[in-house]
């Protein structure tokens, strides 16, 4: 069967419900999305980031060869909607034009957003969770953004080297406007995470209408990819697990570690050491960031036609 290029994209932002929407659409009989149940292939199948060649995403978490990308869609069959969900496309300067040139002018784009201050903290926590980030203090990580933009202050195991300037990425207005300019407003749909949380069925009906598919199978949506407080020793524990998982018999060796002593160790760490990340923001820092991003929020609201003044409270 000939290759069928995607005709819709969920382009982000990450930590705004993209994975939840992916799993809801994955169950729809009129939709094809790449998927793998293999733990090592799940993320790169779901989020190949093929068109984001400017974000410094390492090849071990991104597909850069066209033949590998095309293979993801070999099972699309005759389903009317073939899609891709790569949550960092929103921040890529090159992705919109590359998507248009590769997939044609009938492509539809879905964007999900949340308040920029909350988004920065959530993305920072997630990058810590997967060891792309190694600065546990949120304020310090924010301040390191410009140096990281120039390739400094980056951990050698970071897979998202161009995605850690949190302040720059959180200026959603510029990113959304880029997609409007390339695809036209009629083919770009913007949703807010707060709408997805408050009225998931309503948002799913809007998504179905936008994609021209039946709304009936899209009756529910489940939160995905949540993470708890990260312990002070999380980074080295995660790197050990990843190193073992990449070696023969590594997973068996890790599974053989007695659970009892491991639980006692983690309780002691949680009791005596402050967490690496608890997803909270210092109130003074939050207030300062809300003030800093107030003009950005106002511009974004005007761009998408939504009153976002409550984001500044």
C-alpha cells in the first residue's frame, strides 16, 4: 500500500493534554495514529518529531530518516484521518512550513495551551523526570535559559537540548501566530487545558467536528503522563535504570533488586532530604513571572479570541 502522509497534527504544547487527546483519538475507528506497545518505542512512535529539525532533539528520541517516518504510517489503511502528535512542534520555527510542504495544504492543526507560568513549571518538572534537565531549582533553571540557548550549561545526556529555555518557549503568542500564518486560521484549532479539564466531552466534540469524524466514540478522556514529587536522588536512579534497560539482561537485574530494602531506602530519602522537584512555585517567583508574562498573555488572548485575564490572577 502506498504511503499516506498525515492530514492532521496535534503540535503541542507539551503538558497541556496532548497525550490524553492522543489516547482518546487512538481508539477512534476513523483515525490512525502511530503507536507501539513496546516500552522503548512508545514515545518515538507517538512523538517522532520528524519535522522539528531545529530544536536540538537527539536522534535517540526523534526520527530523522524519512524511511523510518513513513514506516510509522504503514497501517493507516483507508481511515479518513491520519495523524501525528508531536508536542514540541509548537516551538519549532521550521516545522510548520515543513509539514505544509510534505503533507499538503489540507492538513489541520490542533494546539493545546495552558497559562505560561504553570506550563514552565510543569515542563521543567517533566524534563527533570526524564533526566533531560539536571537543575532542580526552578528559579535557577529559568535563569540558565539564555546560556542553554547558546549550547552551554547542558547535561550531556539531555535529549532536548534546544527545549530548556523555558521563558522563550512559554511565549506562546509567537508560536501560535506562526501556525496561523502558514496554515490559515480556518485550519488551526486552539484549545485550552482548562477547557479539557472542565468539559472534556465538549472539547472532544469540537475536535471531532474540526477533523470531520464521528463524535460518538470520543465520549471520554483520561489524564496521562502525570508525575509525582521527584526525590532528591531521582536523577541518578533514573539514569541507572535507563543504562540497565539499554543492556542485555539489564531489566532482569533491576527487577531482581529486593523491593523491601528499596522501599526503606526511598522512605529515608523522602524523610531526610528535600525533594528534587515538588511541582510547586515559590509564591514571590510566581507573582513576578505572572507580571512578566502579562503582556504576552494579553497578546495571546487577542490572537485566539479568548479572554485570558484569569491567567494573570
